C-alpha cells in the first residue's frame, strides 16, 4: 500500500491543516497520508487536528527545516 503525500512547504497556518483535512477525506479508513510542512506551528496544529478528528498521527519527525507527519485515517 503506497502512502499518498502532500507538500505544504512554504505555507503558513491554517493552509497545511486545511490541505491535510481535505486530503484525508479522500482516503479510506486505515489508509495513510504523509504531509510535509515547514511551518513550526504545524506540529501543534496537527496534534490538535488529530485529537479533534480522531485520525492517528503514526509518525511525526523533523528533518532539517521540514516537519514530516504520517497520519492514518480513522476507521
């Protein structure tokens, strides 16, 4: 199963979360999506979004200037 990816580099709040929400809606339950962002605020934003929507953050890491999130759509 391939993981879809969206690149939100250079975008500031709330655009990365809006793009993430829209992309996750197109997934089937248990499918995963990778989001790449450069806005440091995206770390807290993705955590809050996960709690609010019930979708799971499978991985959250920083690689140089980029923040990489793998989220799994809730069943």
